[in-house]
């Protein structure tokens, strides 16, 4: 699924907040990696973040 830049930022930000509050990472990381934003970006790139984006269906004008 292609995400807009706003959806991407919201997903990464929400996951970074979860990591900052102690959620376990969903990917293997090195011992010295602790930056939540870096980890959430890597998780997003690998497609393992369990967050869903719901969009409203577009309709044709006048229907």
C-alpha cells in the first residue's frame, strides 16, 4: 500500500511513541540502538508495524 507523507509521518510517530514508552521492538536491533524514531523508521521500511490506515472512499461529484 502506498502511503501519503502525512500517513507515513503519523505511523512512524505513533510507533516511536510506543517504543519510547517501553514497547519491545518488532525487529532485531544492535545492542547500542535505542533511538525510538530510528527504530520506528526501520520497522516501517520492513513493513512490520501493525497499524492500519483507514481511508474514506471517494465518490464521483454529483452522485
